[in-house]
């Protein structure tokens, strides 16, 4: 089935990724099935962070995909494909100021518009499932004060939009980039780096007890951030944070 079909709408759920994972383990779901929650009570972001969202106002969904291949030595290509789908979706509704903030955040200008959390199921060396969790701010205008610099489509465009219809549109873009990843992935990293947040700019970072400023050069196929100080340095996710 194409990605986004069927679209299962859930009234309230703890986490769409958790629910999708339960369906996978129970053998009750297939490639392309998308779980959309009107309310999510225990949404998760990267590194165990909480994703807080107002009920009924945003895109909260998890897409079940079945790569059915050997787990790749460069798995970031898959992440790049999904991030590009989200970027293209948001850019259509906003403008060229939409960027991908390494590793998996969607930004408009200097404000966070959404995020991605991909969880993989691997049996032996066989990559059976990739669960793509996507959260994008659509109609929400009041945010938890703990969330730094959030933004929604309503704040940018000044109008209410239908999150379910937008989710269907986004699923179509995920299908497009899934096909590119599956059959012609050679340009994915170039496309990803072309829309990388603050690429070519001097930016402040922290690594352990070290605070420093560096030029953002790009991201390599292993998902490592390439920075230039007095020399070129490479950081894996978790080894450096933005300031």
C-alpha cells in the first residue's frame, strides 16, 4: 500500500510511535499504515524529550514502513529522506526560510516548527520496520514555556488549517522520498545539506564542558555534523549541542 493508506485516526493515545510499535509486534499493521492522533498524552522527541502539543491542533502521526532489507551501514540516508519530506511540506505552506536543523528538527527562521523520531525494528541483520514519528505545529498558538522558540503554521499564515488533510499531503511527500531512498538515494545528502539550518554560518555549540563557535559545514552520510573551527571537526548526535 502507498504510504498514508490507511490513515487511522485515534482520538487519544499516549504515543503514536508506541502504539504503532505495539501493532507491529502484534502483526496487526502493514507498510504504509499511518496512525494520526487527535490527542497525544506522552509524546516523545529525540533523546527521551517530551513532545507537548494541544489536542486536535497539530499533526501528530506515525507512519509504519517496511524496508525489508539488510540494516544499512549508512542509515542516516533514511533519516535525510524523511526530513526532506517534512521540509518540502512545510516550505510549500511557508517559504524558503524553512530549514532542517540537525539531526531531525524542522525550523522556520530560528523557530521550531516540528520534529521527527524514527524507531527501527531489526531482527538479526534484517531491517523489518521503520516507524516514522512526525509532529508538526499547525494551529497551536499557545505553547508550554519550556519549549524554546516554537512556531506554528497558523502563526505564520494567520489562518486555521485542517491537520488531517495536511497529514495526508505530508504522507504523499514521505512516499515520494521513500521511493527516492529505495531506488535512487545518491542525491539525498546533497539535498539535505542544501536546506541545512545555519549551513555556512558561524554558530555557537557546546561539547561536554567546552563552549565554542564554529562554521557549520554540513552533515555526512553517517549523520555526523561537520564543523570548522581552527580545523574541521566531526560530531555524532549527542556529542554536541546547539547554543
